[in-house]
């Protein structure tokens, strides 16, 4: 069963506007969430993370929001830039001794 | 090295042949993971190694797949009698310890395997 779900395979956003990528999870025991970004022909790279004790974490143009009651997190990119075009993976962890559980990814396309 | 190195970057093989994919993790990283990404799909976990513990092979899709990690460093993923459905990008990642949430995963650039 998919414990981490990214239901949108792709998303197209105008340059300069806000991009919102969504991720849902089923296991309420997850205690840490991460977003990775992947360009073609490269491995995923870490983008931003959030602990389950917080509901928001911000890093420059990137903000991750966590809604524990809804088991939902989202990544906001403001403003969107052409270099943000990539596949974004959501991942979750049960505890410090457990590997990450990955979503299927969302392909973000930023239109000029 | 500075990053996770994978070789070859591309591999085309005939159906039925065996292939070996190599991963050289970051020095000092005790945890090593193999994933694959088929066209249009997400990251599919294959296997991980953590220190001297027995590897978690729960993600290997069939007994044609096997992996080794020698000396707690370099890992080789072997696919025997390749099939067309094995075509994918095979990604290796390493981290300081098993807890990827706290230590972060560093991925290699992957090996694109095409079985013809």
C-alpha cells in the first residue's frame, strides 16, 4: 500500500506565480517529512524538510506546510522560476532508524 | 569522493544477458540504498545496506536481482537474465546512517538501463 501519495503526476504553472505541490500520507506515526527535487539525468537532491512538531518551515522561496489532522503536506514555491521545472518527491520517515518512504513524484513545469 | 558515483551512466543490453551496476557511496556513509525509477513512475525501493547488518532485500522484484556491498563501501547490483521490464533508471543513495530523515540521502546520477 502507498503510505505516501502524490496524486498529481504533473503540474504546469506560469513563471512568477505560486506553485503548490501536494502530498498525502496515511501513517500518523510519521515524524519527519522531506521534499526532494530531481532534474532529468540527475539524482534527487534535498530541498526542504519539516518535523511533525511544526506546521510550517520556510527557506527562501520554498515553504512547506504540514497539516497533521488531514495527513497532508504541501510545498509552496513563490515566485516560480524556470529553473524550478523538475520532478518533486515527497518523502516521510517513521523514526531516526528507519528509511524514507517515497511518493511517486510530481513533475512541475514552469511556463515562461 | 565528494558525491555518490554510479557506473556506467548508460547501459544497453540484450534480453537474457546479465548486467552489473556499480555504486560508490560517499566515504563514511554507512547506509546505502538502491532504487529504480521506471518511465513515468516514482522511486521504487530495491534494497538497502546498513553497516554490518543484514541487508533489507524486501524490495527486490525477483530472484534475478541481487546486490552486494563489499567492505562496507562499494555496492554492486546484479540483474541476471535481463528482461525488457527491467529497463529503468537505477539510482543509488547513501547516508551517514539509516535514519534518512535526519542524515539526508545523497543520490548518484543513476544508471539508465535499456534492455533490447
